[in-house]
C-alpha cells in the first residue's frame, strides 16, 4: 500500500466510523466529499477488511449531536395503592419513604 493509499484508508475509515455523510465529514478538511467517496470505492476491500476492528477516530472528526428529550404526549397514569378501604394515588417522582409511612399508618405493613 502506498503512502497516499494509507492516508486515504485512514480518512475513509474515520469517515465511516463517524456516521456523517461524505460532504459533512470532508467539510473544512481540505478535500471534497466526492473525493472521499471515490477513495472509498477505490480502496474497497482494503477498507472493509479491517472495518470490524476498532479504528481510532481523530477528535476533529467526531460529530456532536444534541439530544432533546420529549415528554410523552399523555402523562403516565398514576399508580393506585389500596390499603384496606383507603386508596393512595402515587405519581412519578413520589417520595418513597413518605409512601411507606402512609401505608404503615393505614395498617398495611407489619
């Protein structure tokens, strides 16, 4: 493998590991996404042979994604705890020790 092929092999592996498109990965690196795709095609099996091995990805090629958690459309149903004839409705984030005291006070725990 030539020095040029080795350099492009490393670039193609880092690109594939990044999950970015060729255009996104190549941006600001001094080469075009189309060149990256061409080298990927040309190297073919040479890149695939070791694709199952861990390939260190330079920090500059890591793509950061901001995750946004979305609340469910309908709030979770409360849990109804019955102790004898009494009922206690418990919702997410309840105070466990307080619930234990309530159940004990209602005579449901020994």
